[in-house]
């Protein structure tokens, strides 16, 4: 509608049309800012398979809802055969390997006996047990299914902890995150200023059928950890995962 046509309208109609125009503009603006819309857009972007120069993070599709994703993860976590293996045949072997991992981190002064530590996606808690073996007594794990006293119930997309709770966080289930930005955001939220996060990931190859994303380079992690600095990237051999990535949350300056 041009200014000349607007001037010909009845006096009482002009404010109504102006108000309607402004309301439509405001609603369109709100829609573009809606978290769900942003999340959908980000998910669609991340779902494109990586190519030369493209993002190195691929989100797997096939989930009709977040509940469907959780149900699929529970199919693995609650599998009685797997849980028996994790708590019997695999227990000593995994605790031994993770103990070496955490002992190495202690030597590099990334975790200490007095650290308050979290293992994310801990299943039955081998990582937590290994932390205690090397002297980190204040350690706990979270998983969709609790395994007391080592593992409490928790969704790594929305950790059940207050801000700045932990000095150290470890996870080898980044590939199981449907929303990696939430996964990392919760780590940075619950890490103390100067706290350390260690991820074991598989790079450039797909992991198991329960994974929700595939990582083709370390670069996406650098982009996701917005409040942290990269300390180390090392090769590891840890139950099918080949890369250790270490971040430290930036310290808040006192003014």
C-alpha cells in the first residue's frame, strides 16, 4: 500500500491498518527468534553430510521426536545382556584402562585428588570407579539409568546440576548426543571457571548404531566450546574411540 492510497482511506481505518502492519512485523520477528525454530534450522544445517570445506559434524536423522531418541538410547542402556557384561566381564578391564587415562591426566595436572569430577554417560560407572582408584574420591556419573552409588540419573542434554559445580568433566559418549550444542553447553554451564573437560571421540569414522552424530574433524568441537580454550588433542586407543580432546573453561576476570 503506497502513501497516496493510504491518505484516501477513512480516518478511523488508518490506525487499524498501521497497527495490523506493525503486529504482523512483530510476529514475524518473534518467529525468527523462537528457540524451537532456531533449533530446527540448526539441526537441518548440521544434518547435511560433510564435504570439502563443510561442517565436520553430521547429525543422524530418523527420530520422530526427542522421546523416540531417548527410547532408542534406553534400548541399549537397559539391555540385560549388555548390563551383565558391563558389570562382570568388562568391569575390571575397563576400570584398568580408564585408570591409566585418569592417571595420565593427573600427571598432566588436568585432574587432582581434590577435584569434584563428573563422568557423562557413565552407564554402570567404570569411569567413576577408575577416578576413585587414582585418588579422585569426589566423583559421580550420570546416565539415563542410575547405577547407585556410582551413577545417578541424568540427561546430558540437561544436566541435573547447578552452574559451576565441577572442576573436571569427562565423557566418551559425545557421539550419542542428538543435540551436541546442548551437550557442550551443559558442560560449560556446570564447569567451574578454569575447569577442565576431556572428551574421547571417534574422528572420521562412524561409531555404533546407537550414535546420534558423526564427527569428521575436531573443528566442530572448537566451535561448540564457546567459553573454553583448547588445551590438547591427542591420539588414544579407548574402546573404539581414537582422539582425546581437552578443553579448559576460560576464567572469569575480576574487575
